[in-house]
């Protein structure tokens, strides 16, 4: 018989710090307003049709803009874009307009801001969401795609930025 233990949130976070993940900036714009956040929790769901998912903290009411706008862009960052990641994570305290002023943006199909210097951009229509514990999982049908320069990806591991 397996023994089960209570897992404290801090213990879980400490273990997850050993999980290396690509760093993304997830953006939205539309009637509800402009928003962008740094996220690690994102991945492919399907290639036919192309679907990605991203997990955003639902305890931050500003993240409701993604649901209200019904669109998002998943922008994969490259090495050297730590400043942009920090700004969109909220660490710098910059308001949204100053965060977006740090980079060059365009729109593809959804109207969400797409980072011109991203390694890859997945422009999406929200097709479904699932609230689970502290986060809302956004499933996005990819309606626009752009592959940028083949640069080294920006990774987050052991509570710091890394590159391959």
C-alpha cells in the first residue's frame, strides 16, 4: 500500500523549481482592455486542429481580461529578453502601457498583441477554459502563427533564467 502525505504549497513550489520551462509572455487586447503576463505553464495540446493551453492565476482579477476578450497570443521569449519577462511578471511594478512600450508588437489574426522579436507566436481564439484550484486553463485554437529567428530560448529553472 502506498503511503500518502499532505504536500505543503511551499514544498510543491520548491520541487517545481527544478522543472525547467520555456518563458512566454501571454497577451490579450479587445473590448475588456489590454493585458500581458509572463507564464511558464503553457504547452501544445493538439496539432490538428492546432491548440495550445496556458495556465493563468485566477486570483488576479486582471487576468479575467483574457476570458472577456476571448483572445490571447502566446509569445515565446529568447535569451536576452529577461527584462521583458520581469516587466510582464509584475516584478518591476510598471503599468501595462509601459510594459508594452519595452518591445515592438504587431497583430496577426485575433487582435492580441504579438511580440515581433519572439521565437514563436501562437495567436489564439479562446475555445474553452477550465477553472482548477488557483488557476484557469485557457485552451486556444491557433488562428495565427509566426516563427521568428532560431535563437536560444529563455528558460526558467531553479528560480532563475537559463539558456540552452
